[in-house]
């Protein structure tokens, strides 16, 4: 997970959307892209579990962090069935893993430019 966090720190544009799942708990806060980072001796830590999604047109790759943000484990991929059903299943995973945040990867081009897929990710996030 720390490697993942370090990558985010170096390439902030990789994050298309980070959703606060439990606003009232302020687990994600209003930090970078809606996600609060705790800075400690140069390291960044997330508060609470993060459900990460690698968005695809046919399926979505999934991973969830531990509560401390130290490790992550892959989850079975989700076959896409339509936006409404996809969102419902993601919500079930948020509940199952008590995720504080849901993170969608942003597939930008090599020069940092928006791509067709990054536009689709943004549309899904809305």
C-alpha cells in the first residue's frame, strides 16, 4: 500500500475521482482530491480503508487496503452489468470492507493529457 501511496504522491494526476463515503466521519476530508493525507516523517498515510477501482469497459479490477493503509489485497474483478448495478455492487463492497474512501484510477496519456478512457471514468464517477 505504501508503494501505491507513493505513486499517488508522485503522480497526483493518476487519480480521477476520490469519493468520501462517510462524510459525517470526515474520514476522507478535503485534502488532495478529497482524500486526507496524514504526513508523518515524509510519509503519507490514509485514514481508514480505501477501495481502489481499476475501471474497464467489461470489468473492473478491485483492491482494498487494510485499516492502516499499509497493505492492500486484490479482490475478484467485477463484471460490468450497467452503471446502476455496478454502483450497487461497489456500495456493497464499501459496506463489507468498511471502506472510508473509494478511489477510481485515471488513465491519462503519457503526456498527462486526458484520454477517451479517462473521460469514461469521469462519466462513471458522476
